[in-house]
C-alpha cells in the first residue's frame, strides 16, 4: 500500500521536478530556457538519488551535470543569439528520436522494473542499506585490481586524450 | 538520545516533556533550519559595516560614522533605502530568469551553511559527503550569475557572464584539489569527522600550502579583488548585475558578502580545527565562538587583499590559474598523500587526539610540504622570470639586445650563485 509519509511527498515533488523539467525541455522554443529546464530535471534526478540513499551520486549529479555540463550548454547557447528563438518545435529527425526513446523506455521497464515487480521481487522488510553499496564500496571498487581498475584507468586515459585533442584542434596555426 | 539540556538535545528534551517524538524531532529540525538560514542573513548586516569600516581604515578614511554609534546602523539604513527603490525589469529582459537569479545567488551561499559544524553537537546536517556537497552547491552560484548576465539583455551584463565561465569554472579546479587534502588526511568527506580528526593537530600544520591554495581559489570563486573581473567597474560598468536595482541588487550584494564569510568558515573548518578550542566539549556553544574567531582571521585578510590590491587582467588571471595554481595543486595533493603514507605510521595507535604524540609526524609533514611544494613554486617563478627576460631581449633592437643579453648573463650568474 502507498503510505503517505515525508519520503512519499518528497518522491512526488522530485517526480514533478524531473518530469516537468523534461517536458519543458522538449517543448520550449528558447534554448536557454531549455537548458534551465534540463537543470530542473537533473535536480529532480539528484533528489531521487538521495531518496535511494545514494547521496554521493546525488552530489556528483549536481556537480557534474548541473555545475559543468548544463553550464557549458548555456555558455554555448549564449554565444549564438540566433538559436534562442527557434521557429519549429520538432525537426526532421523527430521519428528517429521517438524510436530511440521508445526503445529506451521498453528496455528500462523490461530490464530494471519487471524483475523486481510484484511478489518476490523486493522484500519491504529488508533495509535499503543491505541492497545498496556505500560510497566506500564504490571507491574501493574503482581501484581494486579484481574489479574496475582497468576500465577506470582506460576511461581516464580516454578523457586525457580527448582533452589534448581539443587543445590541438583549438590551437592557433603557427 | 538522552536529555541533558535544552540547547544541545532539543528533541530529546521535548520528548521527555511528554511530546510526540515525531513532532519533537520536527520542531528540532525546524529550529535548526530557521537558525541556519537566518544567521547568515543577519550576520551580513554586521559584515557590511565591518567591510566598509575596514576598507576605509586601509585607505586612510573614517568610513560610515553618521547612523547610530560608530555608524553601526548604516547598513540597516542602506537596506531600507534599497527596499524603497523602484524595482525595474528592463525591456527585453527574460522576466522569470531575471527575477530568479538573485534568489539562487543567495541560496547557493546559504545552503553551504547547512553542513558546517559549529560545535561538537550543532550542525545543520551531518552529511557523509559534506565536502562534495560544498563543491556542488558552490557550482550553482555560477549558474545564478550566468542567468543574471544573460537575462538582462545587456551587452555589459553578458560580457560579465562570459567572464564568469572563464573565472569560476577554472578556479574550481585548484579549489577542489585543495579540498581533497583535508579529505585525504581525515579519511572522510564528513565535515564533522574532518574537524574531529584535527583534535591532535590542525591540518594547517600538516599541509600549509593547501590552505594557501584554498584561500586563493575561494577568493577567486567569490569574484573579489584582485579577481573581481566579473563586475569590473572600469571596463564593464558593473558587470553581470548592471541592470539590477533595488533589493534585487541588494541580494547579489548580500550573497557576495556572506560568501566571503562562508569561505572563512570553510577554511577554518577544514584546516584550522573548526570548533576545536578550550572547553569545546564541556560547553559546546563555545565552539561557535572559536569557529567564528578563526573564520574572522581569513575574513579580515580577504578584506585587506580587496582594499590593497589592483585588479588583474583576464589573461594574467587565466595563466596564473592554469600554468601555476593547477599544477601546484596537483603536486600538493601528490606530496601530501605520499608523505602521509609514511608519517601516519609515526602516530601511535589510540593517541590521535594527543598533541605531543602527533608532533613528530606533523613536523615531517610540515617540512616536507614546505620544502617540496615550496621548491616547486620557486622553480616555476624562476622559469617564468627567465622566459620573460628572453622575450624582452628578442623584442629589443639589435644593438640593445647584446647589452641585454650580457645583462642576462650577469643575472644568470647571480642566480646561479644564489642558487648554490
């Protein structure tokens, strides 16, 4: 049964934030407004992480997605004033976007929600802390030789390569 | 929790008095929220007076002295004046974003106060990710300034907003790397744990360069002189807040003043032992006094810098960050982590709170940090000086170049002698 407590209320507030933000993002004709709606939606997502007792992910969501990526979006749009008054809401690739987002929706429902739906899926008496890994577990997993140290190093190498590549592309011809 | 006294264990005492535990907890939290949000807004009234008086003394003036004793009520009068001013939204401005920006600007600063522990028992929220939270909330402040600059529909404001991206986003890197040092030394991101870990030795002794880095980068994050490029009066008129009037301008202003004090509190918490002081555990409310006394040192130093230093150029600011502060911050983290691996073993098990037991390890950390990181600083400064001399000698006319080159040789030999 749905129990009305503080967590439920917070869940609905965050749900409205993330859905409303996403809806505003795809319907607005002003790209700056779109970026701000995106921030609203990401903020709602960060709230979900806190409700799922993953505060580290929530902070990273705010720091990386709102503090870095969304600000870069706004910066890029600010440099191009003509992009702030778009005439049409959808472009010619709308059907491709619709197919991809539909597939993603089916994947998330089928792969993540269905296995834990209904009887035997989740045990409501089991504390959340038993199911979720802590921030310490995440940190150890990233540098543990038996777990994810190789993907971690490869991705950091990739990022360094991308950064150097960007500097080379942006550099003046000498 | 046991009810000992009403100040330290509010919820437990209300429950003992016969109140519903849920309601008692709610009242405890509500009081906490009200105090944490109101305190910075009330303190700022005093802070503005302190700043104006201090800047006046530095510049050999008297400062506000008409309203109230010593001019103490000047800020109240100013705030009243700001409220009565006409609230103008320029034509072509994006009304919603324009009005939202000052609120977010103040919000981002006040949210930081929520995690700063003011005594062993008094802290807004004891977050396990406290340091990361501070960085995340701080980045929202950048957003507020960009929103203000864009929505004003003004070229100067937009230029100010562009500079924000360059400045605040760049200086976030040395700041985060400096924040990494206390996290590394305490082994926790929880601010309360970091303060407790400093019971034996303050982190400023273990890593003095880290404090200097944090101070410089927070000064830039606040956008104050010598880094006040986002509101440079002589170039951008007033920068991002040019179109704001009345109390909306006042909010930006208040946000900036609170931010300086917040930086002081942050540095005091992370490097100067936070609420640690005599009788910190016996009389917890004394911790507030110790914390604010330590924060005031950095606050006043920041004011002194603002009153004494000229503004830097944007290219100087960027090259100072990327070519000097960032490599220095990375090197500082490496040195601190490396030294701590060895020095940690010198502290006997179970005597982490003992000052004398911490002394040998602290000595190694201090000397190692100053020598290794300081040597790096000196080598960078010498390399920068050398490249500047080379550039100068290339630009001059041939006849003069020989003289300069000879002078360079002379300087080089002097440097070499000094170096030995």
